[in-house]
C-alpha cells in the first residue's frame, strides 16, 4: 500500500503533518487553519507550501471532491506563472507542486510546465541541463524535476533536486552529513514520480470488531484527544487506533518529492 505522508515546516515554528489517519499543525496562517474547522470540513490537503512573511500556497479537496486553492503573498513571477493573465489559476491543480524559499525563491511544477526563480546557481544549472524547451524535458520527460528545494538561507548553494525517474541530487552542507547518514538507511531506495493526478487521500474507517479471548481494550492515552472526538473523523490530536489493536510505534520518515506524499508521490519541505 502506498504511504501518504506530508510534513511541511515554515517560519515561526509553523508546521503541518498529514497522514491518512491524522492531521496535526501549529501556528499556520489563519486562512489555512480556518479550512480545518469549516463546515463541512475539507477532506484532503494536496499541496501546502509555507515561507516567511506569512506566504503560503495550498490546494485541497472539499466535501464534493472538488479541488480548490488559496494563497497569499506569493512572488510576482510565481503569480504570473499560475494565472498567465487569466482571472483564475490555469495550471493543473491535481499535479501542481510548489516549494517556496527565502528571498522570493520558488520552484513550481505540474504535468505541463515548470517555473522557478532565485534558485541557487548550481541548482538552476542542473534544472536547465535537463530541459529541451518550454515544458519539454529530456528522455521523454523522465528528466523533469519533480521537486527542487533550496534548504538554508545561511547556505545559499545548498539544495535537493529529485527527478521524475526517482534520481536524487543534493548539495548539502557538511554540518548535515552526520544526521543524513543516520536516516539514509531508512529512506526508500528510489523516489518515483508520475504525472498522473494525485488521488484522494484514503480515509480512515474503524471497523467494529468482536472482542475475543485475550483481546485487550484500547490503551488510554492522556493529554491527547479532547473528549467528544468522533471516531473515524480526522482531527488535530492523537492518531486513532481501532479497539483491541496494538499501537503501531514504527516511525515513517517523510520522503521528499512534491505532490501529495506517496511512495510514488511524496514530499517534505522546510525553510
């Protein structure tokens, strides 16, 4: 089964964590937080990018499975790319991925085109080397970048680049090498990206189960969900566990790519 995971970090300790059973966030822009408390609530977050100065971009599905987008304070070149002089975004929201960085840096990609600005010189050179023309990439599109990330304002040449083939390139600061080596063994051997629309997030459902001999009740967890949380509904507290099922304590490392995180479509970003 594909693993859907999104972990986005922004300025002022903001973050958003997304799995099929659990949403968690902190200090998101008010317009984004309002989506989670709307009636009816949204059902899925497809893409979320955060940047300094309250900048954000989000695409999400509503209760009718319609894809919508919201954004604030985007760099002018990115806005031009998204709208192309039209009153509405003309890019394919189902495959659109955006990463935002300092100094109005960004990389935007969908199934038909890519746009970027203020990327580190080495990263921009790597992108251009794989391009044949507007919206056209080498190896019948296999060399198209699906995720480009400028990591640290203090290290302007640091970056990560992932291609649709799953090949990954990076120029990380030496101070990060030790930590990277610790988690590298847990990462998948290859990140594969497709140009297909991102499917809806599978929703968690709790199937009633008859109690059998030796089965124990669900472990009580404190400082977690408030009383009154409806079972089976995505919430901003602790993961839900079916009655009599042991808590899975395994760790999933968020995988970079761009679209809704999946083993084929996955991303993790931080600025």
